[in-house]
C-alpha cells in the first residue's frame, strides 16, 4: 500500500537511546503510528495493515460510545 499522505522513518535503536526510552521499545521492529499507537515484533501482514488502518481512520460520526 502506498500513499503520498504516509511517511516513514527507520531509526537504529542503538544509536538513539532517547527515542528507545521515549517510545518504550522492548522489541524490534517497533512501528509507531501517529506517536500514540504502536506495534512490536514481526507480525502477519494482514494484522499489521488492519492495525494501521484502524489507527488512522476517523471514528464513525454516527457511532455511539
């Protein structure tokens, strides 16, 4: 999946211990989505994509809490 609205950076954990601490990295790879959600470890592609899509889609306007 590709989009001009998505950017990604790859960070070497051993070179940036401050980011490891900030994002509480305990396993690699760790994917952080919009700084508030994350995934750790090697995951099946379908789970990875479902989680990312769920994190970036706006909540249903008509949904009840």
